[in-house]
C-alpha cells in the first residue's frame, strides 16, 4: 500500500475464490474461466470505502442483468448475448480507468463490432431478398389483372363487381338503348322519306300527263278551227 498526503493507492490481486469479493460478483464475464490470468485493478480513490461501493455496484449490475435475462427469454440468444456484453462494457467504461478498460474489453469490443457488422450485412441481404420477392409478386399481380381485363368487360380496372362498375354498366346500357332508339327513328325517317318521294314522283308524273293532255287538246282545237274556216 502506498500513501501520500491526499490520496491512497490500492494495488491488489482479485482472486475468484477470494472471500473478500462481494457476494454474487464474478470475474468470469471479464476473464475466461480457463485462463490462468488474474484480475488486476489499479484505482486511485479518495476513501477505501469507494472500492467496496464499486464492487457492490458491479454486483447489483450483475443481478439486474440476470433479472433482465429472465424477462427476455423470448428474444434470440445472439441478441441477448450482445446486449449483455454491451451492458458489461458500459459498466466497465464507467467504473474502470482507460488503461484497465482497454485491457479487459479490447477483444470484446472488436468481436462485438464484427458481429454487429455481420448482423447488419445479414439484415441488408434479407431486406434485398424481401424487396425481390415483392417485385416478383407485383409483376405476377399485373399479369393477372391483364388477363382478367381481357375476360371481364366493360370494366377495365378491377376483377370483381364494384359500385363504379355498376354505374358504368348502367350508363353503357342506357347508351345501348339510346342507340337502338336512334336507329329506329332513322329507319322510320327513311321509310317516311321513301313514301314521300314516291308520292312526289307520282304527282309529278300525273301533272306531266295532264299538261301533255292539255297540249293535245289545244292542238286538236286549233286544227278543228282551221278546218271550219276552210270549209266555210
């Protein structure tokens, strides 16, 4: 132990089996169980009690993590492990010095970033596949609609009867009736015109015959008058 006027520096070896470690706390999450290394900590504190508070805080964090892991049983194992590591890293970053943090968490940070990148790439591939599937389905739908349009008329937009289709059918039916009526009227007009034309032609022929008869009568009268003058 090294002391000065204002601060106390504590240096020690934290053993997993040390009875002084706070209950519930474990270094297994920071150092592999099969490792021969020991956990070293070098912390400048104002009071020795801060070390106990820090260890107790880590113990509480682990208890909270255990409770959260129980409540999130439905989540995937990989995501749960990553979240747990992130929480451990955040705790270590808050309570450890920069050198100690780099020593304990450098490899974990690197692996966590690699897993995060791999997960993002996997999600991008999944999204691309989903987009491709949506495009294929959309094309199939368009082809199906075109086939339906060829069969169902006069509707050109939908495959089942709807209000717009009914209104369109009604207008179409009215147009057909109006067309038939117009054709009927035109036919009647044509027949009436033909009758009138025949009547006019007949009258013209009768008038022409009458004029010819009158001319013949006048000629006959003139001939008879000349004959009478010659005789008398």
